[in-house]
C-alpha cells in the first residue's frame, strides 16, 4: 500500500507524541459527516420537530451504516437546543435514548425494556425525583432507583408512563428496535406495535424506533399504525451510482487523513477494496479501520499496511450474510413503487400520475402529496 506525505494529515500533530490510547481514542471519536448521514439527520430532526400527528418514527437501514451515530447526534442536538429550558425546569429531560436488548431466549422481554427506560429517565443527579407509587419500586440511600423482581410488567408500564409525563421529553429513541419482533406469533407482532403506539399516545411522547430493515413493514400492520408513523431510510452507498462512489471516496479520504500515524496510507487508491470489505457502510468501515489502527499502535508501528487491514477485516462469510440482508431490505424498500401502482388501481386512478401542471389536479390546502420529503443540508447541525 502506497504512502502519502504526512503533511496532508488533518489530525493534530501533537497526537504523535501522545500515548497510543490517546491516538486511538481520537480516531474512535472522529465522526465523518457524509451525505447520507446529513440527509437522514435532517429528515429525522424534521420529523421530531414537526411530527404532524405521528406518534412513531421508524429509522431503518443496513447493519453498520451508522444509525447509532445518527441517534447520538440527534440526542446531542436536542439536548443543546433545550439547555435554557433545562435550567428553568430541572425535571425536564428533552430526549431519552436506550437500546432494546434482545432476549437470550424466547420472546422480547417488556419488563426488561420498561426497567431500562425508567432507569434512563431517572437521572441520578437530578434534584426532582419521581415517586412512582408502586410497591417494590424504591430508592436506596443515594437516591438511585431500585426495581424489585416482584414488580410485574404492567406496573412498570404505568410507572414509565408517569415518568414520561413528568419529564415530558420530545422523543424516546430506541436503538436496535428490530428486537421488538422477537416473538413466536405473527399476530402478536401487531400487539407489540399497538403497545408501543399506546405508550406513545398515553404518555404524549414521540417514539423513535431505530433498527435494521427488519423494521420495514411494521407500520403497515394496520391502517392506524400507518397513519401515525413516519419512516426515515438511512441507506448504504451504492457502487452503481457515480455520485455515491464519489461520496464514499470522500469518506475514505477523511478517515485517511485522520489516522494519527506518521505515514499516511493511500486508502482512496484502494476504494473498491474498502467498499467490498465494508459492504458500502460507513460504520462498518470505521470499525474496521479502528481495529487495524489499534493493531498498528499496539505493535509500535507508524504505518498502516495491507497486512493489518486483512487481519482485521470482517470475514467474507459474514460479509456475504450482511450483503444478502442488505439486498433483501433494499428490495423490500423498493417494493413501494409496485405497491403505489396497486394503490392507484384500487382507487380507480390512471396507472401513471398526471403531470404536476395538469389543471385537473386539485390539492387541498395543507394536504401533502405522496412522495419523498426533500432532504439536504439546510438546518443540519454538524
């Protein structure tokens, strides 16, 4: 692998004299603000600020595309915007983030989810503590929340509703939300979604479900769920579109120039190799480069080599599985075009939509036309 002159590096040069742990931490904390992240960020932030009657937002995309990074950045923006309001009301929490943990066996565990959500809402340093009025939900001497094993799920659900009303957050953001689907019966999947919709409605809190393409179709389980939900797609970069490949190379260049090493590796020159071994997902690429950098620093070396990259790349068998899941998810997402044709047929509309300037088109004031919302950099907080 060829090396570029070190003068092109964009990391602070004083890092080179620091410990390996500091250099690794610097790269781990580096977030590349790339086009797909910007677009998803803008779409999600807009949906949270202006839900227009929605109670659920579903954010989906491939594993390793950067959805957790997106969630954390949204939380950061909402916290920053609410700084003054939080000073005026010390009990106010503008956003809560947690992960829906997969069950070790069997169905999704609502009791575990409610407990984790309550813990996330109950900031231990907050002066205003909530008295939930539920037996076996108490506080220790330090004021930290303790939930006894005897507490049943419906009591925890009631306590969570009270906490959400008390803290009145803009959104409850749930990562790895595809784990809600871990149930034995298809009919119960609708029950799962109805439970979430009910929690959002009773508490007055917008729920943001962040997960893989497995979330696709959850809002279609009923007409009411469909009407009350917004979907945000966070895709990978595609190799068959020149603009997408250019953006991926730009991401590579940014990572290349922020690897805190004396000699700069030419990652961009091997863009196809990096695309293949990351399946076009920036999160996968970042984790891979982080593992390789850790190995370089541990060995006391000052350059990243192909040997380091190969040793720490995801095995091909796992990449194949990821690629298959991505293809299935993308095909399911694109199926919307076919569904739109069926919808027009059922409604008795022409097979092709009329041009926008056709005088026969009449749109009521405030009524949205079907189609994707424009996304871009306006309003993006990087």
